[in-house]
C-alpha cells in the first residue's frame, strides 16, 4: 500500500494494513507539528540493554483510558482476542482515539499471527483416527465414571410460534450466543489453528466456555488456551458402514470422551435412514465407545449433562423429536415430539431452550441436571516471554500518551524503548506507523485525515416531518414541466456506479468491504469507526464519504470538515418482526451546504414493513448534530440535488408509488411532486433543468419558480 493511504496503512510496512486514517483521531492534541520538539520526552538512565528507566506519564484524561490500558496489557500477554473485545467498542464510538486505533490494529494483526502460529503447530501434531462406527446402535464400552440416569423428563413450559427468520432475536432475547460459527481471519480465536494439514482451512467452530472444537473438512481439532491441542481424523464417523458420506455437525468433549454428531442434509429415506448419529469416542485412543440410534441428531448442536445427551432431529415431511440419550451407553431413553425440526438447543440449570424451524420452546428438565464433566485436556507449556515487567508497561503507557498528544518525537522515543524491552511487531510497529502518519501530515503532501475532529452523534429524530418554527410562506408554487421521456435499460444503473466520474457519485457494495472504486483518490480512507466505505459523493469543492450507511463525513481536500454519526436515524420505531433485519434505514446519500448536512435515509425494506416510516431527508447542523428539519417520509431513496431554494429528490420502490419531489431547502416541506413510471434512482439538476434516471425510463423536467 502506498504511503498516502492514511495512518491505518502506515502503522508499519510489516503490517500492510488497510487505511488507518479511516478510523479517527486522538483527543485534542497537545502538539500538532511533527519534528518540533517532544512534549513527552522520556527521562531516565540507560540500562545495560540500552533501555532507559521509565517515568510514568500523567494519568490519561480519556474516559476510556482504563479499557485501553487493559487492552494493551492483554496484547502484551498474547491475548489479542481479549484486547480486540475491549477495543472494538472504543473504536466504534470514538474513531478519534488514535491510541485505541493503533492498539486495535496491533491486536488484529497479533490475532492473525497467533492463528498462523497455531496452524504451524498443527503440522507437528499427531492425528488420532476415529474408529468407523456401525450404522445401527452399538455399545462397545460404557463411558467411564458416568452412571446411567434412572429417568430424565422434558416438561414443556412454553411453546410459541416464531417468525422463522428471527434467529438473532431469539439468541438476544435469551442472552445466549450461537454454539456454532464460521469465523474468518482475526475472528478465529488465537489458540485455534486456521488450517490443518491434509484437511484444509477451518470451516466451523463449536464453542464451549473453556475450549473450542474446530472442524476442517474430515478433521476435528480440540483447542483451549494453555492446553495441548488434539487433532482427530473424523472420516470414520463421517462414513458409517452403510450410509453415504455424512457431514460433521457438532462435537463436544466431556471428561475423556469425544461426542461427535454426523448427519446428511436431505431426506433420510435417500440413505435408508442411516443418518443423524451421535458417536462417543475415547478421547485418547479414538476407539468407539458407543454409536447412537440413527435419526436422533441433526440440529445445529446438542447439550450434555453429567449423565445424558439431549439432541434433536427433524426434516421436511419427517417426524420431529427431541431425544434423551444415556451418556454412559448412548441408548435412547426417551423422545418428545416437537412442532418442527429442532435447530438450536441451550441448557441452563434445568431450563432447556429449544429453537425449531417455526416454534420456540422452553422445557424444564427433571430432575435438575448437573453440569457435564469438563474436558480432560493436557496442560501446554507456558511461554515465559508473556510475563510483562513494570518497565515495559510503563513505556507502553508512554507510547499511548504520546499518541494522545500527537507528538511524533515522543512516540519515536517510547517505541524505541518498547523495542529495547523486546516488544516488537505488531505492537511497536503500530505505534511507529502512527508516528509516520503524523510526520507525513506535517509535510507538504498530507493524506486525507479523518483524525482531527471527534465524531458528532446525532440525537434520535422524530419519525414524522419536523418543520422549523416561524417558517415564512414561500412565494409561488413551482410546477414540473416534462420536456422528454425515453425508455432506458433497467440495469444501466449497475454500470459505472463503482467508478468515480467527474461530478458524479460512486457507490460501493457492502460485499466490496470498502474497496476503493476506480478513479477514487488513492488516500481515501476505506473504513471509519470500523464501518466500510459505501459512497463517495462530489459536493462542490468538497467530498462527502458515507461509511456503513451510518457515518456521514465531509472532507475538504485532506482536511476533515465534519463527521456525523447517524445511528439513531437507522432504526425505525416499529417494524414487522419478520423483516426486522432488513428494516435498517441506511444513510444512502448526502449533500452539504453552509454548515448543513442534508441526508437521505433511503435504505431498508418495503415501506409497509416499517409502517411507512422511511425515505426521509433530514437537515442536520454538522457541527452539533442538531436536527434542523425533517421531511415527510417516502420522499427519498435516490440521489438528490439543489435548485435555487428547493431540493429535488425521488422515491419509488417495487409496488410502491414513484414520484419526484420538490421540497423547501429551509423547512423540508414538499411543495410539488410529479409521477414517474418507475422508481427514481438518480436526480440531478443544472439550473432549473432536472434530469431523472428512473428504473425503466429517463426524464427531463423544467422546474418553474
């Protein structure tokens, strides 16, 4: 990456990260000029290793200083995921905290490095082969130390229909997290290998409080912090003696027993009913202890107690049940009919939460179960380098303080001492990258810098029109005079929207993760506050950048003019629960004039799904985030432009009315509208001439005074 990509990219050449300037700034700087003397010079004597004795900096005034310090310590102790957890909310809410940005980049890189290290370590691990089980129930050896239960009852407490698509709401309402994920990159826990030999990259992760089981094609890995990892060849349970190839659904370790669920995504009759098993293995030898009956487990997970396994099976046009298995022998003890195929199970005390395709159920487990035995995992070696001495912590504090002060010289001194204390990449490199960026900004060719102002948070808006008090009447009523109408290719709007063309906006699809379009200024930050770039909008001599549909940023050359957090504008007060995940009303377009941001929240679903509360234009004081006015709803999901004292905009959607509107720039009141045959996508003006690119036609209008 070139040096003009901003401070994210300049943290260190070794990091090769994306635009760091995207993420924000330090608190108000004590010194802005690089090379003009250090306000935080390191005092002390040089020790035998070339490192100086450290003097603690003054206590940081940042309201997040405690969390930053805790994250820094976690990072030095090789706990990057914990550091990321602490830093992520800071970075999102305070993208003007340069020190948090530096630490976040370092933690992200350290997490990736740890995953690579775990992957390299996996190359030398022995692989235990899991025995191929029969296709019917089989008991070879009972699980040692487990007493078969006399009875386990599932007593239903509630049974409510769900909306099928509201899985996330179910997890949130019950305060639980999914037990299965598909992590990528730095989302992979640092103790888990990202890939293993002969099996490929990580595909699924099965989460438990103290350990994780990872699935890699036909292999399973068991990983836990501070424990020796284990690898298993799982082709055995995936190829039972008389079934087609089965998928690895889930796995749990209890005591010295590995439980593996395998099933095929399809009708059971297609494989003669030989699918959906749980297999129990000796964790050390990989020998089979028992194989369950078929057709007992194809949910996303199952739960284990001290003496039982509770699983679920169901499929279209097949019976749907919960099953209770004897942990000691694998024998089916009982089954309970459920309304549709089980997908998620979660046990807390005697409360069993069950999510099925279209119902949410709550059971009481009788008698109250005890927790399953923890896994017997061998202890790993402790790395003595993870001990952090007082001097190292002190210099880390000095580095953070130097970044807060935006003092390149002090950052350089603190970084030098961190290296002398064996703190190297990516931590020292992250601070050095900030130094390079600050020095660049003091030179003759500064990059776009989103680090000089705090993010202004707009207050929650009304969800109806808001007109300023004492609005003077407008003289005359404008009229739309159609000059031309021509058929157009409906997909033309998809061509060129990812290019920056003179005077025209460019839009970046979410899947592009902020990738700069062709023709964009090379130092345009690709993210801000952890939100990806979505739009680049020319605005006279200035440019408007929209990040994640959430943050609207105005830049003038390389300087940040304003940054407004529109989060409160994104969630309507009421939405059809079945469409809630699509009801987020992104900021899709914006213009700026005279210190006022005009923002269109045109994203989201059908208007009926949010009871008509979408498609507003809002005028916001960019310095304070104060709402000046808000238009009627359903006037904007297109671009818009200015015509004298009016703002021209368009709204339309499938099966919804399609119009172009003229609204007052000083009050947001609609003064004229004209029907078009399909949804307007681009509305632009030159003088009083208004050009409209609708879905199926183009229009040219004259807007009279």
